[in-house]
C-alpha cells in the first residue's frame, strides 16, 4: 500500500531502508519522540522487522515518508 500527498509518498518500510533509518535517528528532535532507539545497524534491522511483522499481523501500519520525485526513496535533502 502506498499513499501520496503532493510531493510526498508514504509506503511501507523496506529492509534496504536501514541506512536512511539510521540517518533519521541521528536527529536529536526525532530521538526525543521515539520509544525504540535506533543507533546501530542491528537495531535498525530489528526495527524494520517489527514494522514488517506489524503489517503482516495487521497490528501496526508504519509508513516511510519519502520523496515522490525520487521514486519513493528517502533523501537527506527531503528532511
């Protein structure tokens, strides 16, 4: 499932998003609002696995907010 609004594209997280997730979690403002810290590749992989499990079970629907102009990929310039 994907959703779009103007230049934003919301889509389920993918395993290959781990590097972008780690970059996003470097933001101190974001870190203050999250329950599960992500600062290491293993933590990013586990977080992404939890998101996938949530979609599969119907208990969690987490979206990656991405740049539609970049084909649904996250970029440092879109933060």
